[in-house]
C-alpha cells in the first residue's frame, strides 16, 4: 500500500475512534527492497513500529522457503527504519524449517541480534492443513491452499524434527536471556519497554476490531471474522448501484462462560505473568495442576503466580488441550 493510503487510513481511524498519545501504530512489511516501501514515508504517516517478516537470515533457507528477499535485505530494512526515526523494530524468525541445521538457526539468531532490533517473534514453522480444519469454506478466514503449496507442505512436513525444534527453542531462551531480552510470551521477546501492545491485547482478551479480508474481531463475549475472499469483501462494502453497502461476509462465535474461562487460562499461561495461584483451585486448571507440576510444565514464581517452565512452553499444547 502506498504511504498516502496508510496515512489516510490512520487519519480515518483517529477521526472515528481516536488515537491515544503515544499509541502503538505498527506496519508489517516484507524486507525485500521492492516490498518494504519507504520507511520515512511510513513515519510521516504516523507509523511508529515496523515488523519485518525476515523468517531467516540464511540465504539458502530463504530460497527454500520461496522468499524473494535475502539476508542483506533484512539488514538494509532495519537500517532504513532506524534512519527514518522508527521507534521500534521487530523481526519475525522461523525455526524447525525443513531439513534445517541447528547451527544455522544459531547463526540466524546471532545475526538478528547484531542488527539490534527491539523485538523478536520466534515461531516454529507450522504446516497445518487449513482445508482439513474447515477454515477455507465460503465464509472461512483462510484462502484455499493451492496445489503447489499443498505438495510443498506435505514434503516439508517429513523434513521437520521435534527434537531439533526443541533444541532451537532452548537455545533461543538462553541466548536471549543472556543478552537482556524479556521473553514475555511463548513466542515473543522484547527489549524493556518494547513489548507489542497489539499482541498483548490478544493475550489479555482486550477488544479489537476487524478490518480487511480474513481479519478477526473480539468484544469480550463474541468472536467474529471476515471471510478471506477479497472480491466478496469489496462487493459488500462497495455494491453495485442501487444496493446499500453491508458488513463483509464471515462468521461469529459466542463464547459461553466455560469457554471464556478456559480461554483466559490458556492465554494467561502463554505470557510470563501467568496466572494467580488461586487459579490452581478452580476448574478446569484444578484437574490438571498436579499433573502439570509433576511433569515440570508449570512452576510457582517469586510473585506467587503460576507460570510455564521452558519445558512447559515447549509442551504447552499438551496442557492447553486438557484445559479446553
């Protein structure tokens, strides 16, 4: 999107909803020279934080992922953001790539730290099947998987390794802690004061709005989403002459009290603040608390709160499945 369009969008949001002083305004961008846009223009438009989809800082891995950028592009993107006066820069990185070497991940993390970003989001590559999960129907929030992408996913899945992924995560935990980073959520680390307020809104179950195909919204009681198809989204908002505009197609889910409680437990445990110790006496955590302690997935910290251990973060899905 051109900077002028971003500026108009931010102005519209400010006029319709209001923007607090010092509001976090984040733009996501690919770091390639022909994809990342003009950081100075973003800054003038009101963007204060840039998040780059680096994924790796190894050119061989980037080629294997089909990315158009290379490691040098990531470095140039960060430098441009700094020169433009952007106050916060994030890099997204992936581990457990197909047939990846642990040493390559370690080199990527070292190279990322040399760029001195303010925030890192580290994700294990997930190759779930959105079609099989029913997310790509006519009102689904995912587009159907193309045949070529499906073939790549099926081949890549056989080249992943859970033990290698665990070793990569363990290394990141210790490497970043030694460098003074705050691991405030399972997949997110920040320099002090640079925690993503956008991300925290999800984990703290704050309300957020959905704008755009595939976007999600939450008001505290109901989740809803827009269908991923761009054509249907545009047609709803800008219909043919004589027809009034309508909300985009999509779906919604009302949360019953039990689901909301389980969700609050899962999201709370994802963060380093965890849950108050009293949560151990309430369902559904009460039924699994002893098991999770014995399995060294949970511990009680110095603030008397229940938090995931590093082992617990790695095996969090085992615990979360019992809570939902």
